[in-house]
C-alpha cells in the first residue's frame, strides 16, 4: 500500500454572531442610577434573596449624573452609558486543553502550571494563563429562597429545584451515515436518553440541518427525534458514474497528481464505456480529470455543510450556562487540501469550554474492500489490488477528523468497538480534570499558516498527554472591541465563578400580579480591588456590568449591560473604598425559577468577576 501523504487544512475564520447578544441585552437595559431599595418590611410584597445576601438596606447605588458633561474638573465622577467599552484584552491567545492520564489510564489531577511545557513550531512558549477544569468547578451554587409572609407570619422557605448543570449536544452526521449504522446509533442513543440525570439537558442536531431539538429534559421528545435520523447525503451523492472514482482517489488525481490513480481510473473508463476503439489516452485522461474534479467538489461541498451545522450546534451550545459537552456521531469523512474550518472549530470549542467526544458510527470496523454491492467491478485483475489500497486508505483516513476534534478539545474518540451503549454513556461526560493552557505567540505572522503544538511535562513521569496538535495563524487581527465583547459573552454563558474582583450579588422581587413580577439584581463591587489609572488628580476606570437571566432549562430569558465610567476624586474614592459600589438592574419577568448570572469586567486592570444566583418567584 502506498503511503498516505500528510495534509493539513487551511483555516477560515469562524463567523461569530455577537450582534445577537448585544441586541438582546439592549432590550433588558434599565437605568443604573436608581438608588438601591431597602429590604422589604414584613407588610411589603414578597421578595427573595440569593447567595446568602441579607435583606437589609443595600449600600449606596451609583449617583445620578449627566454623561454629556465635559470631562473637566467639574465633570461628574460616576456616569453610566450604553456605548461599547474598550478593553485591554488578550491578543491572539491560543488555548490548549490538556488531559493527562497515568499508565493505567487514570486521570492525573494534581498538576500545576510549572509542570507543563508548551512548544509552538518547536519553540518553547511562555504559558500566560492556566486553569484547572472540573465539572464540579463549573456547577452552579444554588440554595433555598426565603419569602417574607406579608401577613406578618413566619417566612416560607422555597427550595430551588434542580437547575441544569450539564448540557449535551448530540450531533448525528446523517450526510455521511449509512442506513445500517444509523439504526445502531439510534438504538444506543435511545437507551442513553433513558438514563440521563435530572439536571442534564440534551439537544439533538444533525449535519444536514434536518433534525433540530433544542435543549430539553423531555425524554419522549428526544426519542421521537431519533426517528428522523436517516441517511441524507447531498443530492447526486452515491450515483454511479463512469468511471467510478472515490473521493480519496479523486483527491490523489487532482491535488497530488498521482499517476497511478490516474492510470487506474483510465482503465476503469475504458472498461465501463465498452468502446471498441477507445480514444487517445490524452482524451481519456481529460475525461477522468473532469470526473475526478466533480467528485472532489461534491465531497468538499458535503464536508463544508457538515462543518456549517457543527458550527451552528456549537454556537447554540456555547450560550448554555453550565458544563458543555458535544457528542459527534459519524463514520468520519475525508479532509482534503481545500477543506476549511477544522482548526477554527477546535479553537471555538476551547474558548467556549466545550469538550467534543466523537463516536465512530461504524463500530468495530472491518475494512470494506468490495465497496457497495451495486458498484460494478471494472478494474482489471492486475490493478484490483492497487484500487483496493486506495479504497482502504480512504476508509482509514476519514476517521482522522474524529480523532482531531476529540484530541483538540480534551474529549475521547470511541472507535473500533461494538458496545456503542458504553460509548454513548461515556461520551456525555467531560473528563474529571483537564488543564487549560493559554499562550500568546510572539512575533506571529498573519499568514494563515499551520503551527504545530506540543505539550510536555517537566517531570519524567510516564504520563500520556492528550492535547490539540496545532492551530492556524490568523490572517488579520481581531478588533479589540469585538474581542472584549466576546470575552464578556463567554463569561456570561458559563457557570464558573471568577473572583478577580470581590463582588456580592443580591436579588429582590416584587409581584405586580399573578403573572407579572419585577426582579431587581443588585451587585456590590469591592472598590479596593480595582486597579485605577491616575490622571489629572482622578482615579479612572470603566466597569462593565453584564446580567443574564436563565430559566430552568438554561434558556436565556433576558439580560442587560451597563458601562460605569468612574472619574473619582480622592474623597469619593475613599468613601467608596468603605461602602463599595452598588449597581442595580431591573427586569420584568414572570413567576418561576431562574438562574441569575452577573459578570463584572474591569477595563483598566483587565480583571473579571462572575457570580451565580438563583431565585424562585412563586405563582
């Protein structure tokens, strides 16, 4: 068998949709200048608190001011406006998720930043960020909510129901599945849905876009969606032609200029056309080249469609507030020199804390040397072995994408096994411990070239490391403002609590009717921890307060964003150092159980804080 040339993909920037976030948040914008209300008296309407915040008078809210005033000695010290902030953000940071196992396959969980070495094109890099990821670290901390009795009796305690902790996106590659494989994976998925935890939310998607079930805990709805998982190749795929050229052979002919592959195809053309006097060889090669180009274009088009719907499913998963796992069930597909987006998918997954587990839908795989039973055998006896080698190489190589996606995101690739039930059960779980390393490449050229990555340990322990194999350099720099919006969005749609700046979160509600309520979210920031910039006798900084409200299924309900500009004189800063800075946001919602997520971003110090809360507004 001839060697299979190593190929890498050319990168294309993933199209992020940040306009959605900003538009939705703008709808929930509320004035930041309202003073914080005191705690309700026993005769006041019902109210609740989260995160252990006492129902007492909140610290002073930001004072009212006019943002249109000029920035001089008489300018307001604290102003609020809705324009996009400018942050100091990480530029071209590359994230590498690493899973470390010992010789027995057990996860190694006690490593530190200094235990790792990271190489970019064989040059050691400085690890600028390091985080240990565990499912428990991202779990939301909720507690019971106390509701005051308006008639003066004892308060009632409402336990917060189990809110979603893990979101699983199951993506079936129905454009590449064969019918026999589809039946097997559907049965395994149905048994998986029977054994989900109450706090799991699952969405079902397909690479053709024909199957879409948003995240839910409705087992019946999930099972019903499996009936629609059937092979859906692109129009024209699988139609026999003369000569019959596989995608792998077509790539060898067009991209590699493999004369052996061309010769076999020419012989097949002569055999299947049954011409007594075949035309000259140059004409035959021209016909073969045209057919190979058509096969290659169709295959790349189908692969691009798979990537597009994978990206859509990943984008939906990335805005769910909890542990995120994607399960990609596919027989694999061939990556060609012109296939795009693989590197960007891995980078997007790492930035969104998504682990991709892949399952080879072929199960315990036996190479198919005969092909489809309906396919005519046109190769001559002397060349049949060579043609079989091309078929075999293509079948093995199409699983490379499944291994790349799993390795690059800290996931697991389940292959060559018929116990798909076990594979499905394990695939919905992220690794117990993974390490997220970040570095900023020095003197990075904006040429789109592929960079190889290697992660090693400083010790000589015989551990097995699983990490992405490389990344693509960008072709242009991202806009800093958009980069900052992306960072805030990723923090909002997470459950990780960040404590760069100490903050306290408090919620209160007022029911105006049986179906309407007003929820107030108050955030107190410890001003002592803010890194102000001194200029013209003032302490300057911008704080962004982003709030999001999610329902019991993790669906985004409403939210708001405030930009607080601080130009503090010394007496004001001294006062705020003692009292803290409190910002209030109000939202109109219906009774129910909600998760509240607050993110605060410090512009000067590039620090972040994030807290979770839960509130139940009784019907």
